[in-house]
C-alpha cells in the first residue's frame, strides 16, 4: 500500500510538471531549424524557412488523433482567418504521427479537409522535423520572427487548465508583426 501511495504522489507530481510548461510561453531567440525530411506538403508548395525571412511564421506540431491537438484546431483556424490577407505572416502545421493510422497520407488529407485547415501542412512521417526542433509534445507551437529566430514557444494545449494561450500567443504574434524586418545582407 505504501508503494502505491508513493507511485500516486509521483504521478501527480509528473502531471503537474507537464502542465506547468504550458502556463507561460517560453521566450528565447534561437535560429529555427529548416523543414527537412518532409514526406509531403498539403495546401502548399514545399516551403523553406530560409525563403520566409522577413515574415512572421507560426509553426504548430500536431497529430490528428491527439485530443489536445483537436482542442486547439479552432485557434489555428481563427489565426488563419485573421491573418490570411497579410503578406508578412505564414502558418505551417507539422503533422508528426503518433499512431500507424496517422502515417497514412489519405487519412491525414481527410482530416485536414474535415477540420478545414487551409494553411500549409508538412507531413513529418519520419519525425525528422520533430527531432530537429527538439519537440516534445503534441500540440506545440512556435513563433518565428522576421529574422528566422524562434522567439516564443508554447508546449501543450493552449487552453489546458484554463490557460490564456490564445490571447497570450495572439499578443505575441501582433508584437512580432510590429517589429521591423531585418535588412537583407
């Protein structure tokens, strides 16, 4: 019985630690890894981050069977609609599968259509983008500034435990859009 209590306490501590990551966006300034190893692109021609310099880029990692990812779909749809006419903003979803069914491109295409995603989707069936970004969770999102640096990251569902992720990250997007684009070298 005592070992059960220790395991229960450890499980609660682990759960609290995993949700703590999403409580505040992580801030930094690291060069964003390139989209290498993409199996297929949906809703877009192949994209390279180096070609997107001068734009603010939102990258979100998801898997179509992930319940937390599903809870965030509406936020990505709203951001797409809100910023679709801006030439200086790009949104890219990276679908990295958890299950065998999620590796099937026909299943991913059907889910993208069902959800209504119209932004670029990179299919990362070999988890190469996931590894390059050192991503740890579904869902996760990253905001890249005009110079190609990851400035903000959010790990986990945007509204988990009543978090204000959509508002916080919207404010971060707006702040990045107000920054002056770097001078080309």
